[in-house]
């Protein structure tokens, strides 16, 4: 790449890796260059730090070999192939679905089939295909087996939640303001008391 050609004026470069987005293939804006000689790397870091290149400031930092992560230069010698929209769409379409998504698609198919049956019945045609219904039933059973059952609350816990009920005090002085209260909340209207002055 151009980065390797530019920085090779300072000394021999052993490895270069530019960070790229796996989704778009565009550069992330940072990269790593490994020089054969450590002294050269220090000189490059000092010289090129805050260097203006293509209307952007270059930030360079020297990292000693002890601090370099072993996977920093993973794939440095492989040619980068920019992902196409087609390959991304294929990967997205072919990824395995979870139980909820399978159930949703089976229910959608069953509903479409039911509408089709009603439409054909209105036209006087006898149409009977129970394949989608069976798939939907099978998916419902499969989803029910994967869902964790609800734990029943004891009577003490139910009484405790009833005692700790939340109350909402409503001020009826402004009729334009309305409140939507969640279930289980008691509404209490605020009394309008005349304020009297004591002399």
C-alpha cells in the first residue's frame, strides 16, 4: 500500500497492517507499522508525529515490542477483499434463526394460508392444504419447550406487592394536563382548599 511506500524511506519495514471495517471495507483511520530496527521506529514516531498529511494530522506513537499484542498483525500478509453487498446479504439471509424468529415466520405462513383459504372459499373453490398449520403447531411446541416457565408467587409476596401499591396524586386545577397511569396505581385527587390569610 501507499503507507508502506511512504514510510519505507525511513528504513526497512517488516509488517504493515491497516485497520478496516469488516462491514464496508473502508479504513478505520489507524494502522500499525513494524520496522526491522527499533531505533528507526523511534525516529519515525518523533518525526512524523503531528505531520500534516492530506489535510489531516498524523498521530504516531512508538510501541515497544513487549507491549505489542500477539494478534496486532493478524492477516497483515493477506490481500484484503472488500466485502460486496451481495456477499453481505447472503451471509445475513443464511444465518441461523432463533426459535422466536422461526415461530414468527411459521405463524406468518399459517396466517397467509388462512387468508388464502377464506378467499378461495368465497369464490366457491375447495382448497385444503394443512402443511403450514402443522409447521406452525410444531414451532409453537418447540418455542414452548425453550421458554422458561413462570415461577408462581407465594401468597406472602402477593400481599406484600398489594401493600406496596403506588399512589398518584392528581392536581385537577389544570384540566389540560392528563396522566396515563400504569395498572395497579391508585389515583387520588388533590382537594382544592381555599387559602385563608390570618391577621
